[in-house]
């Protein structure tokens, strides 16, 4: 009895799986193919973020002097540029005023970087711009030579 049930089950399984006449290739619609081709063509195009200058030197400044500069950029790619974030390497450097809206190909924009004059001697700070470019991020820098504040009291060493 078990052999008969097993035999019938096998026969039914073969009959149901071999009767499929639908071919997966026949299910593809031409409109979906055209839409996929257009999507893939656009997906290979990236925006290109080009800066007018990638480094700004404030020169000599006194400690505690607040300075700022503007970095200008242009989208020279073929797709809209979206800057998602701009961060500095420390809290003494603050990037601000950038657009979070997509920037069309050929368009330009800018952002401001403020530095509070902390540190001593030669300083270099990096600002990372995160965007939808092929690399994903770009880096710009600010440099300065921070001189001691002439009005500051000299540090007193403790007696030994």
C-alpha cells in the first residue's frame, strides 16, 4: 500500500511540474525593459564636486581671533549633487550655510567655515564634505599660524 501511494505521489509531482508552459522570458514586458535600461544608464552617472580652492591659509593670526572663509564649489558632473553633511576635524572649526537641496549639473554653491583661533603655531584643520559623488566625500583644509595673545599673562611655573 505504501508503494502505491508513493508511486502515485511521484506521478502527480512529475505531472504538475512538467505541465508548466509559462516561460520566465515571456513574462518580461517591453515597458519594464525600457525603464530598467534608462535607470541603469542614469545610475552610472555621478555628480562631480569641484572646488574653486581646496585649501585656505589665514596667514598669521593672534590666539583667540575669530576668522572665516568661504569655499565655493561647482557640480561638473552629469547628475544632481546632494551634499548630505560637512564636518570638521575639531570643534574649533565650524562649517555652515550649505544647501541641502540637490544642485543641478553645472550649478554652483558655497559654504562658510569659521575658525576660532585656538591652538598655537602652525595649525591645519580638515573639513570633510560628504556627498553623492563617486568617492562619497571630498576634503578641504584651512591653515593658519596662531601667535600668542600679546595681552595674555605669561604662564607661571609652580615652584619646586
